[in-house]
C-alpha cells in the first residue's frame, strides 16, 4: 500500500516514536510510506515531508490542507494515517471529496467541547491505543463505536535486559506538559523530597520539560538546592531507552511504561488521569485499560501512595522477568502492524465501494419447476430473465475474488463496475453447470459457487430426501474444475452440509478448516470464501471460519449495512422462483440493505 503518515512532530514523544517505528515496519513489509510533520524530523529514515502540522493558526492550517491535497495528487496514497488532533483536523478537510481513506490514531484524551462532540474530525476509522481512550471517544465525544479499534502501541525491542544500577535511580519520564506536567510538579514538591531524604543513595532523573508549568522551574530549583548533585534534568531526548536502562525504577505512563516493563524495570504507572501503583502481573491488564494512567477516569492520588509503591518497587523483584516477557510477546510491532493493515483495507474499501454490495443467493437452476418446500430454485427460463434484467438495470456481476482484488490493490477502481452485483450459488448443483453457466458465459459474466467438499455425497440428501422428495445431483470434482476454468470463483460450503451450531469443536474443525484445505488441494486454487449451511451459525462458528484462513463468509439474514462492517457475516438476498421485475430491481439495488433494516426495525 501507499501510506502517508501525518503527525505533530515538533517534540519527540511516545506518539512520534510510534509513528517512526510503525512506518519502518510498514516499509519492511513492502509498503511505500511517507512521513509529514513539523521541523525536527529530518533525521528520521524514509520519505520525510516538512510541514508545520502542530501550528493551529487558521492561516497555517489552510496552507497545511492545501499542502496535503498537493501530496494526494502527487503521491496518490491509498490511505492517510493521522496521529494527532491537529493532523486529523487538516487531513480530514484535505481528504474531502476524494477516494482517500483517513485513519486516525488517538493517543490520549481529547478536549471536550461542542465541535469535538458534534463533528468527526478523525476520518473513516479510529485506532484507540487503550480501552480507556475508546470509552472516552464513545461516551464523552459521541463517536461511533463500530468505527473504533483498540490497538495498543507496539514496541521494537531486541536488546537483552541489563542489570539494575548499583545505586538506586528513579526516573520520571514523559512529555511533562499539560496535565502530566502538573503531576510532575506535585511529585517534585510532595514525593521526591521524602524519597531523597529516606534513601541517601537515591538519584532522581527528570526526562522531559516542566518549564511550561506554573512553579515547574521553581519546584525543580528547590530540589537542586536541597539535594545538590542528586537530581538531574535531562529535558527532551530522543533516546528514551538509554535512560530506562540507567534506572532502577521508572515513573511513567503509556509507551514509556511499556518500554520500561519490557526492559525489566519496575514501573510506577502515573499518568494524566490516575495513579495505578506499582505494575504487577496481577494488575497489568487493569493498568493497560487506562494506558498506565493516561486515559482513565480522573482520580486524585496521595503522596503516601507513591512513596509506598516506590519502596515496594525497590524490594519486590519477582514480577519483572514475567512482565518483560509478557510485554515483549504481546506487543509485537509486526503483529500490531498487521492489525492496522486490516483497518487500512476496511477504510479504503468503504471509500471505494461506499454502499452495500448487492449479493444474490441462488441454489438450483432446473429446466422446470420442482417440488420443493424450501423454494430454493429458479428455473432456467427465469434465470435467463433475471440476467436480462440485470443488463436493463445496468448491473454488472462481479465475484468476491474481484472484490478482494480491488481491496488489495490488484484491480484498479477504473476496472470496477459502476453498479456491481454478486451472484452466488450454494451447494454446487449440477444444473449450475448445465443451465446457469451458459447463460452467464454468453454475457461475459461469472459468479461465485459455494460447494460441498465430500465427494461421496452425490445429491442433496440433507433436505429433500428426508421428505421423500426427488433429490438433485451435485457436481463432482471434474465439474467444479470446469466452473473454475470458466472464471467462476469456488468457495467452501463445509464438508457435508451439517448444522454447525450442533457440532462439537473437532467436528466443526473438520467441516470448516479441513474443508478449505481439501478443496484447495482438489482444485489447486486458493479458497477465499465460506458459506454457512442453512445460514445458521454462532460466534464460535464465525471465529472458526476466520481462524481457518478464509477471507470472508456469507450468511443469509445476518450482516450489517456494509460488508466491511463484518466480512464474516455478509448479508445475501435470497432469490425465489416467483421473483418479478419490481422485486428483482429492489433486491439488486444498493439501498436495499438499509430498506431491509428499516423494515425489520433494526
């Protein structure tokens, strides 16, 4: 993909470090990446575009919007990824009336006012770095929870854990302005003097700058005067890791806390909103919800709490190795990058195919009407009429393979039809080959067929036979190969058409996972899609389909307003024998899904 990251980079922060590491991982994955930010980032690897993104002057904002539009025209990115409120604001306006998807990562709490609650300046999808940020966006800023994804910032970390320094060193690390700076001033006034007095060998290092805080400089000056040579102010630095490695205990939040834990350092999680205490195995998940104190509900803390936690950190060493292993294993940059890529693809397809994609569900196409209580057939004559109507309605059939080719950038938007429709056939009846295929082939069209995998099943034994009705012949492997050779997409419809919710896990795996593997081996082609038998399934079954490696799954009545809301519950419209002109036009229209939702009160 072609990715343009935009962020406020006038100061090196955890968010800036995250962007740099994410961009580098994306380049390693083969993506083309650009970084647009303020001055001071020229030393960063890759394609850097200098722009005063953090400047909120409206004249400068206008210039930033025009600059981004110029980059959209010249670079032709697939997505823009913004990493600050200022970046999201200008990027949203630059992307208007374009097919460029905008994704915003929200790293912390946002200012709450009328416009932030009324308007969405974050674009098509939002990445929240913690559950606390997500809750804040939904509950306080009224953002759509379906468009918010919780993905914690990841780390690149390969060096071994260094031993603790001989004499204790307490480091307060962070961008110490705003609310976090106020907490830093309290620490300097109420906590640090007590610790320095109680621990004569203790040194304290301040990594960040409290100069913008009222009484920040004076509080630090008093510390320096009372404890000469034992307190150091490093200011803003790029190499946070060096200071982490030189620490015995780290006070920090967010990415700083994760980095310190991965380095085997005890962490006192103190951020903008709360004090989580000494991070342990037991409270790690709870602390993660607020991003280690930065994004939760605002709570006050007492100096005695911090002092007690520090004393405990000096003596309690049992959790550090386990915590380091947990962080290194759970916050892999490669894994988080893959999760973000999924969001990119979703956002991009919402821009390229903004409406519901009509998906029609056929079964049998016999020459004459058949006795079937399910009415899951359309005669060859009616099917011919349906295809003629598609041409009249200016609808063009595509397959899900086409959809994913567009999604993955293998097909251009110019190749995608203006009014697409997907024709699907369930079960794999022989009359699909003998009756439906010739009609579609004559028009240069193709469809998607979901077939059973068990070749010992020659007919649809699962419904008609039990009622004493005439069964219908299923295709064999050679027949399916003929369909594939004609450009049809072949998907899986389980091994034996069993009712999935009734199966135990081992049986379910055979029907879903083994079915995909064996069908791919039989047809020597990749199987992307799956169709749930009877349209009946639960969350367990859906997760099994996803874990088996399918790219999507089709249902019947289930599904949201847009296929990208859940690619494993894609809504299909059942086509019945008596389908007439008006009903067929309605069911092939892009507005039909909204109409269907409204009609059923959803």
